[in-house]
C-alpha cells in the first residue's frame, strides 16, 4: 500500500518518484548551465570578432589610390599572361596569392618613402583589383568564344565575324559587370551564414596574415592582437566548411572539409601559418623562378624547336604529336593543379592521343593529317572529349541542384507537418528559416541588436553581448561598410541594360532581344551553383556552366535559324562571364572577411578592375591575333574549337564518321564516373576516379602541354604528399614560373611584330 504523502510521518523519507524528479531537475539545471555557458562563450567570441571587423573596416587604408594603382599594374601583367596561355591551352588563373606577395614586396621595398605602412586590408584591395583585371581574358571570351567567332565560324553560318578593337571593347565592357553585382547578395548567405570554405580565398588570407604579422627585423611583431583574432577566425573557417557531395572537379586535394580542431592544425601548416617563415625567402624564390622562366622563354623565341622535344622518339613526335614542351610555366601550372588533376589529364592524353587518334586514323574515320582540326584525328577526338565534358557538367550541376533539396527537405517537411498539426498557421510565414539548435533564451528583455551595429569603441561590458535570444547574430562588417541593397538593385539594372545594349551595338540583330535576356537570367541562376561549388570545392565549373547554357539554347533557338551557332556561342559566353565574375568576387570577399577588409571597398575595387581589365584584355587580344597566326603555330586555340564544336553539336550539325558512337559511350562512362566521385566525396579512393573535365582537357590539348603539367603534378606530389611539406613554397615557385613566361611573352610579342628572325 502506498504511503500517505500528506502525512508528516513519511515526509522525511523520499519516494523513488521523488528521487527521479529531483534527479531530473538537477539534470535540467545542469543542462541549462551548460547552455548558458555555451551562449556566453559564443557571444563573447563574436563580440571580439565584431570589434575586430569594425576596427579593420574603419581603417582609412581600405581603399587607397596607391593600392589601386599597384593592383592594376599587377593585373595588367596577369592579363597578358592569361591571354598568352589562354590562346595556347585555355588555361587562366587569378593569381591571388602571388599578387599579395608582389604587392607586399613592393610596399616593403619603398617603406621608407611612404607616409604610412602598407596594411593587410590594403593588400586585400591589391589582390581584388589584380584578379579582376587578370581574369578578364576568360571573362570576356577572348580565349574561347571570340577566336571561334573571328576565325572558325563558316560562311554558311554567317561567319567569320571580324570585330575591330572598338567593338571588342564595347562587348567586353558590356558583359564584365553583372556577375560582380549579382555576387554581392550571395555574400551574406555563403560567407557569413554558411561559412563556406572558399579554399583559395582562405589560403590567400592566411598568406596575407602571415606576411603582415611577421617580425620585420626592426622590432617586435606588429598587429599581433589582430593577427591572433584572425588566426582563430581562419581556424573557424576551416572547421565550418560544409560537407557536400559535390565532386571537386578533377582534384581531390581540397575535397575533405575540416570539422575538428585537431584537423585545423595540419591545414595551417599546409597553408603556411608560421610566424617564423621568412617573407624575404619567398620573394627570393619568386624572383629566381621568374628569372629562370623568363630566360627560357626568351631563348625559346630564338630557338622555336625547344617548344617540341621528341622525348619519346622522333616518329611519335612527328606522326602522332607525342612531344614535350618543357615550358617552366606549364610545369608551374601542373604544380598548382596538383597531382590528381594532372594525372587525370595524362590519362586523357593517353586515351585520346595514344589510342583513339591512331584508331581513327587507321580506320579511315579521320583520314587527314593528325594535327588537322577538320579532317585529322585531332578534330575527331575533340568530339569524344566534348561528350565527356557535357556528361560531367550535367551530372555535377544536377547534383548541385538536387543535393540541397535532399539535405533540407526532411527538415522542411517535418517543420511544415508540425505547424499543421499544431494549427499555428500564422507561424507558416516564418517557415524554413534557419535556427540555432541547442540554445535557450537567457533574458526576454535583452537587446537583440546585431553585434556589428555596436560602436567598436563602446565602453559597454562584454557581458552585454552575451545576453539575448538564442539567435545570436552572425558577425559581419559594420553596416556602413556593406554594399546597400538599394545600390545593388540600381547597379544590377544598369549592368543588365549595359549588357543588352553592348551586344546589340556589336552584333546588331544577329541575336534576338529575348535571347539576350534569357542568357543573362540563365547566367545568374547558374552563377549561384557555381559560387556554391567554388566555396565547397575550390572549383568554379565555368566550362560546364557554359556548355549547359549552350545545350539549353539549342532548345530555345531552332536549328533552322541561320544565326543559331552564333547565338549559341554568345549565350554561352554570357553565362560563363557571369559565373566567373561572381566566383572571383566571392573568393576575394572571403579573403576580405577573414582579414576584416571593407566589403564595399572590395566591391568598388572589383568594379574598377573589371572595367580596366575589359579594355586591356580586348586590346591585348587584338595584339596577339594581329602579330601571330591564330589558329596556328603556338596559338592553336583548342578552347575555341571546343566552343564551336559544342554549338554545332547541339544545333544538329553532323559529326565525323563513327564519332557519335564513341562520344555516346564516353558520355555514359564518365556520367557514371562523376556519380562515383559524388558518392566518394571525402573518401580515400575518390581521387583515383578520373574527373571528366580533366580527362577531356587532356584529350583536346596536345600531349606536349599535358606532359609538362604532369611533371608539375609530380613535383607537387613529392613536396606536399611524399615529404609532407606546406604548399606555400611550391605555390610561390609555380607563380614565379608562370609570371616569368607570361611577362617575357610581351617582349616576344614585340620581337615578333618587328619580325626579328629566329635562329
């Protein structure tokens, strides 16, 4: 019989139920204390980060004329270099890390002559501007679409379209802005809320932080407090990178996100967070690599045979193009690409040039000379490589759309079901909003003002920041240093109008008005996927985005339209430009966020750099195409052939004999391979599954370039994997090799224009 709980006789003897209630209350109180501590610690950390961002953003050096000019000069050098390499193989690079290093070295060398020191936020502006200028050859289509229109368009396709410098500049200015503007609204979602890694942007920030935080030999380390906060923010960025099934292109090096504190340390070592590292040694390495590459490039002008060494025997080099171009720049490209990408390219070269090319020649499918794009096996295997690229692009971008749905649909469905069951219809207005799990409100009356809205110089105690609701605001730059929504809307409308007008001025009625609008809209939608892929894998799939656009426009514009191929090319160019600009802007914004730079200053720098880059890249393109034979000689413009072949394929034009069967088979195989790479995201075996884009690039580029890049991949493997060293020195080495050849290519251009004879 149960005791009478109301009787005093039994009050001193607690029952089992009473013990359970007390234990439950103790556990609840303990849980609440832990939650309160967690909220307090996170809010205090965000308070410190908010003050750091506010202090950095308020610096007068966020936007300076001297940094702008240095960034433009570095960007022009990169622009020449990217045009040179782009016309050869289609490869371009933003060169953010070497830009930061060069900018730092310059201002360090003139430190005694300037009024105030060169700051990290100034260096962010230098890299932003330099990257904006340097990537314009690709962003404006001068390594792919324009050569296709100028030289490869047939008469029956209303070609070729020969454009003067003025029209090229108008075209370039027209398409160089809208992607930059559209990237701004994405910043808060992918950088502030989701904290995507953006590996290259994070690496550049780490290098800048080390450069400006080291001892300079004249005294103690400078800006130490800011650097400590920055290091913690960088570790957080490495830990919070999202886990995704998106295949990291052809390289698996950045595929595994860091999720634990102990995993952050190797990444720091790999990226070079070491206060003892000597920036002077890095500059010396850059200069030595630059000098070696520059000297070789100059010698190569006078001895052209150095571009094609028959390392596998003269018959293979003469009959099947298996030679080596020992260009230091292409070795440098291989170092940057990494071993996985370069080995996949080598696989593509072996399959394409070692198996399919002899097979097509012997079977009579490609009876012409091997090097002929029209009748030779070089032109035959490009269709196989194209099908691989299309298959990889469709699967990858399809997963980019499907993955967020699969990831969030169960939670959204559960939330919706709960709202309906409770009958709380008014709460459906807030359906789907992200929530912070694990926190409970400490005070219903606490201020909910965001951290970044408080004055960084305030005397309020830090505990004030630790009160409030469970929705602790994400830390961001002060509102005065963010690009306003109103300005974004105005510039978005203006940039779209400028794009439409420029295309109409340059091409007239060749492309319908609705097709231009549709191309811009498609570019903006695909840019979202490109930015997300870039943030998670360090790969911006611009080539895949352009191919998907071309495929889509084949459904919009009938093949009977006499300008179908031209419209298809221009639509793809618009989408590629928008995706490239948005991704480039987001990498720079990630760098700036980690270092506390003003997003508004970066945005203005990017816009100015894009404007200057559009003009410079059009002019440089005209220089190269007037002085050199294009296509031909050292400028085979393989990317232009891929563009024109895609346009002809999707508009229903015929393929060479038997190419359709081989192309279909290759597409099926690499659709499966891309699916395997998605499933194997983060697993050891994923890097052994060939990446479609890398294999395709190895197929349509001549083996001489692929062999040189493979050497670079082996160097990267030896240094980073076999020896386990941090990657900054080899990246600096590679950058010097690339810049050396790119810089001296300007001198070679002058020599060629003056018709200086070869030896």
